[in-house]
């Protein structure tokens, strides 16, 4: 067979798959931040899957923002390989569902097999015994995610513990690049050749990566929480500088604080915490590409905050990259206006907003006295109470008292911009748990 004939045969096979999928059309939703996520579905009958059997409230237990298209996957995607994402649950639940995104794909993503399981331990692709569940979409195992869109799976009964690691695995047999991904995850995930979706041993998963692929959310039907807190920010929220596989981002540590306070009998809200940080993210400026990679905060807020499940509070820590990456001197009023735009969007949905002061970056290669002045002007306005409903003073928590332009040395990861594990713990401690209480103020 010639190469030309081979391509023609492949094209014919793909056309047959698309035609079959169109015949069993169920519905479709764009990746626009709404919760209307129906699917194109078809395939084998579900196995080991059932509707939720217990009462509870749907909340987010983990999430990650889609950042762009993974380099090197432009043509093939992950065709013929199983992708096993490892994610960390902030709250427990009795049933689970996942969101898969093809936002940056240029062709339909065909998933023929997907599963969810509890990890057997930390840092492994192995599933805990008797926890493997097959995921379905509209009652079917096959789902096609159109380019630029996302799908929400059916709920599957699985008791997920708070603070546990969860394995979400997908298999695609066809070309579908590029892969929608989240880099710099601070968590090792895996890939394997062939369909190893329900392989509980993990031995075939020889490829390790610090990317999350396709997966953007894990929700649980929870009897432990009544709402979701979304952390919205840049690499300082994403956890850059923290220890890999240790879940030492400030969001992880805040989640643990909340659970500990509840277990100690404190009257604090029963919320989960999810992370929507993107490294390099700015309030006002998009990255390159169409759709734009690393979308500006004002562009992605609807998707990454308003579109998450049962959101009660958002904590915003954003603005430092607008200062550092602006080739000119950044305008503090423009940044503040952008932050207020986010607040107005949240308030329109009844979501309370806690805002963080911008942390120091003295000693970083991008530091100048003029940029430091912009940071201080923004922080002064935030502390005045004229931007957010409440303030988490991250700057005060981590700065060196003898040189407030810099991190305290033991809170610095070493690059003078990102915290160490101890610095992230200080950030988590700076969030007043009582500020999570209450709703957004009424807008007249």
C-alpha cells in the first residue's frame, strides 16, 4: 500500500467515525464557562457505573485551567495512547464526574474509553483495589469532543476521600491534535501505549509528565461540603516553586486548614477549594494564538470561575505579571480597573470576592524601583477596601520585615518571585476563614 493510499484509508475511517457519531447525536456545549455541558456520545454499554445513590451537594474537588495546545502534539494528539492524569481531591464525596476539554484542539477528539479510580498511593499510576470505574457520557462509553469544546461525564458511584489522589484515564485511537493541556502541574501524571484505560496495575504507564491533559475538572457529590472556593491567579496560585507531588500549593494548604477547622468544631463554611491558576497569567493581556493561549484574567474568568460547580467564593491573586511583563511601565489604574471588572462579574452571580495583595519580587531579574512603585500603589488600593469584599494580605505574610521589597529568605523558592513550601503555607494562613462566610454584597 502506498503512503497516499494509506492516508486515503485513514481519512475514510475517520469519516465513518464522524458519520456514526452524527447519527447518535445527543447534544454539544461550547467551552465557554457555562454548566450546560451535554455530549456527543455513543459506543459500548456502561460497565461498573451507576447514578448517584446518596444525597449531597455537587461541588468541585479539583480543577485546572486549560492553558494551550501541548507542543509536539499538533498532528497526532495522543492517538493510540492512554493518558492517566493524577489529581488531588480537596473534599470527599460519594459520586464523581469529570470534565474533558478539547478547547485547543483543531479537530474532534474521539474518546472511546475512559475510567476513574483511586490511586493506590502517592506518586503511582496504580489503582487501589476494587476502585476502578468505567466513565460514560450520556450512557455511552464513546464520546467525541468537537474542537474548541468540552464534555461532562455521567456521574459514577465512587467514594472519594478528602485529600486522596484520583486517577482519571482516557484513550483515543484517532488523530486529534493538539492536546489541550495544563503545564507545570507540580504533579506527575502518566501515559501508556495502547488502551490501558482499565489496567489497575499501572505497569504499562512508562511515560511520566508534569502535564494534565484533557482533564479540567473533577466534581463530587459531597456530604462534606456545601460549596466551592475558587482560587484564581497566576503561577503563584498554580504552585510553581512548591515540592512536586506534595500538594503544597497554598490552595492545598488552605483546603487542609478548612477541614481541620471543621473537624475541631469551628463555625466556618464547609467548602471545597479548587485551583484555577495559570503560570504567567495577566489580568489584561492574552497570550498568542486563536483561541488565545494563557487567556487574560478578564477573558477567562467566566470559564474558570463562573463556570465551575457551585461556587460561593473566589480568591483572586493576580496582577504581578501585568507589572513584570509590560514592556513599558504598567498603569496601576488599568490593572485595578481590570480587577474590579472581575469583582463585578462575580457579584452578578452572587459570589463573594477575597483579593490578595501582590507579593514582593525584589531580587528578581524583572525588578525595578519603578515597578515596585506600581506594586505598592496597587496594594494600597487593595488594602483600602475599594477593590474586594475582603483582603488576604499575602504581601505582609511573606515579605522580609527588614527589606519589604523582598521575600523573607526562608519563604523564597530561590527565584525571588515564587514562594517556597513555607512561603505557600504562610499564604494559606493569611486567608481569614471567617472571610469565607457570607455572600456578595447587593449591587444597587
